[in-house]
C-alpha cells in the first residue's frame, strides 16, 4: 500500500534553512508535499519555489503582497496569498500539514510556532528565538498538546540524535560545539577594526546574514545554550561549550558512567533537516558523506570568555529568569541590524549587551522587578514580547 505523502509548511522558505529544506524534499519526492511557504521580502525566490513545489497557500509581508499577487497572475499561478504576521500564523495552522518547519529568523517566529503547536503539528524547529524568548511556555504547550519538537539546529540535532533511546536520568552533561567563527584567532584588540565583509565570511557554514553575524560574536552559541536548557530540560550547569574549528563533531553528550557520544557529519544543514523530516526513519539528505581520512585532524579548545563575553551572558540571563533572555535576544537583533547597516562598529554589540545584562541584574537586585515583572517571570507570550521590546528599547536609548 502506497504511503501518503507528509504535508509540510515552511515558515521562512527563502532563508538558508528553508532553501535547504526544499532541497531535502526534492531528494525525496515520494515522501513529502509542500502545503505552504512563507517569506518576508524575497518575492522572486518565493515565486520560483511556488512554481517548483506548487503550495496551496503562501504568506508574505504586507508591503510585498500586491507585488506577489501580480506576479502570480502573470505566471498563471493560483495559491492563496496570506499577509503579514496574521498570515504566517494562519499558515502554521494549515489542516493539510502535519509538520511545520519553523525557519523564520528572529522574534517574529514565536507566535506562528505557538499557533502550530496549539494545532498539534510536529515542529521542526530552526527558530531558536522561540525557545529563547518563551521556552517554558512553548515546552509546556507542546507537552499539553502532545507535540514533538524536533531541533534543526545542527548542535541540538546532534544532542537529540546522541540521546536517542537513552534514559535521560543517565545524562551528566552536554557539550555544544562551536566553530569559533571568523575571529577565533583574532586578538580582541583588533575587534574595533572588524569590517562587515570579514564578519560575514564564515569559515565553515553558509547561513543568512543575521545568523552569520551571531556566529562571529558567538551570540548564536549564547542563544543555543538557552535553547538547550528548554529542549532537553537541563540545568544551566549541565551545558558546556567547546570550540571545534572543523565543525565535524556537531555536539556531544556525556553520561554518568563517563561515556561520551557524539554525532558527526559534514557542515551541511541538509543532514539535521533530513533527520527531522524523516524522524524516526532516516532519509537521503543529498549531503556528501563524511571522509575522516581526508579531514585528518579534529581539534578542540576552550572558548575565550574574555574575547567572547556573549557566552557568559547565556548563564547570566538564565539565572535572572523570566523574560531576561528575551530582552537579550531583542537587543541583539537590533544591534546586529545596526551593524549590518553600518551604524555601529562590531565591538559595540558586546558593549551594549553587557550593559543590558548589568541593567537587568541591577533591576532585580534593587527589587524593582515588580515594575518590570515580565523581565523576570513569563506567564504569557505577551510577557515575552514585552521583554523583547524592552531589550530593543534599551538599545535605542543606548545609541
């Protein structure tokens, strides 16, 4: 009996994760059908994707909707067009889809992800900001709705694979690996001279601009520490980071008997994406197979916390709790945008984020938390969004 194709919605289909997801779908045409695609601005690529995968519904930003509708008419294509955040949320609820690939970048992804969970969809999660902003809420809702969250991030996917079928009580700690980005060996004194071109030149991974800058500041690893806490129900002191420049060992778990298990593969996001799409089975990813003899040497080193203070911030905001991680994430999004647009130097990102963590700590110590309750306790998505806005406003005031 022929198995019915799995219906998939991709939120953020024109970004690097969305494009890689469609590449995996193309490798497995008998297994999947694309129900919906969404993007913010890249209408030309979205149009190509519509022609190639024939979704029944698409969602775009308000300002791009008229242009897309005209282009669809010109090419005699007829998917239903949804608009803005409300459109992304409706897209996530599509009844014909059993899986939602959450690949939107930034805080904008949290409400569509929550909507998909409430509808009982399996979540293939690349939008780490959802867990950073409201991890306790998202995980609680997933448990209430009996929804499985499958991590796409290579590090969390590696942890997920390494823990498969293991008793969680056997775990001692996990280690997230990090490439160290383009400035791993650059002296801290030279950070003030870093150019945008240099920051976007990642040595191993081909990612979107925002995530690439987060890798250069190692803020991506800060967010991944927070994400790992919620995904794997860990204490902060069970999460460690190790620099691994080759990006072959994607992360590892260590058990109470001192056994360590890791997942390895080429630095290709199609591998973790294929694992999520096929789970619990394995499907072709299209990635080249790993050749360790050709690679020859794998190296590891401790992170330099003075050069990359963003790593320490993860543990600091987790200790503060509540919306503090959301505030840090919101501030970082604004700062990255400012750097991408040439408004601030690279090292200013560290300075403002350090000031923000100091301010949060001061608010809590001075018992001023009542005035900013959302910064220290998240009860609703609205609290996470308020904390996110507080972080963004902090950057504006610091400018």
